[in-house]
C-alpha cells in the first residue's frame, strides 16, 4: 500500500520508537510504500529513492487511491526559503495551515495572483503561499546541458548554507553529509543513493580525481562532499567548530583548507 507523507519533516527511524536512531527524513508530499506494521502506530516504508525505515503512522495518509491521485497532480517544491507558512488566505494575516521546509511538495491550483499561489495540500485542504518561495519540481534532470546541470547542482547544495548538522537529517532543520548531496541532486531531478557511498543501480559512477568538476562528489570513509569548483567543496560535517554546512578548500595554502580530508579521499563520483 502507498501513503502520502503528511508531516513537514517525517523521521525515518531504525526501530519503532522515538528513541531509536534517525536514519533519514521523508518530506511533506512525498509518496512512500508501506511494507509492514512492525508495531502499533508505526510503519516500515520504502521511499521513492529506495531507502527504507520506520515512520510514525500519524505522519502518513495511507491509501493507494489517495496516493495515486496525489502523484498525478502537477507539483511545486518549497525551494527558495528554508521554511514557509501555507496560509488560509492570500495575505500575511491568514492563519497558518502548515509550515513546510525546503524540499516539501505542494500541488498548485491555477495561476498566481498578486504574488500569491493557491496550493492543494496532501490532506485536501487548500491554502496560499508567496509564489517566489516555490520552485519547479523536477522528476528528470533540470537540463540536458552538462554545464547548466552542474551549476544547478552546486546552486541547490548552496541553498543549505547555515544549516546545522543532524545525523540522518536532510532539511534546513538539520542536515548530514549524504542528506545534503542527495537533496541537491533531488532538487535537480536526479535520485542518488542516500548514504555516503557509490551504490550499483544509482546514477553515480566512479571517475579519477583529476577529472573532477563542479557537482561531482568526493567520498571519504563515512563521509561525502560536493565539489563546487576552484579547488573547493561543500559538505555538512559534525566536526567541532563547523557543526553543519561548511565550505573547504583542497589547496593547502587556502585559509579554509582542512588538512585531514584530502588525504582520506576514497573515490570520486560523477553523474556525467
């Protein structure tokens, strides 16, 4: 059975308890497959990017019919702000129907009017949010031109500047290393493996380090970063003093050089 995620940021856990490890986060409007009910009030699910974990049942709208109707609707993605309120009316005085994070999906209804876009929510309610917060929802690469796509990947990753580190996180509330790069790719219409690894069946393949270009990925033991050009890379790290999104250089003479990581590169991955 399918279900629609009905929480802005739904935890994907390792066990059916809030005290278990956060493995990932599924975002509002995404559709998941329910695999089993391991305990009352909990479902094991598989995401559309093939990651599995356990989520609170209250965060889902279960039902194949509802999920299929929702999937068939055109979507927009919360992109240009970390968070936004969906309001009851097209004015700032409207009451808040939902608060959604970057990466959440809504279904637009009609054309924007006076800077406001009417949207349908997963539970059937309609609301309004500023048109400029929304971006296109891509289910295929944003461009066939390599240069444009590479820049789009870097731009998407840089949206998470200022986000603190959260193990298993992938929203502006907190993000980990693979959450950062997988969300950057997802916002550009490409689904890559959620963890810090090159996995068969996903569209990242290994390339030599000397061929690295912006948008390519650098892998370390248990860690991944995105190369952004000019010898620099962005990543989300739990290291003391960084605690989240940061940019470092591969150049030993640069002020933001991090000496431990360049010598630990295990592989470089590319979509191109």
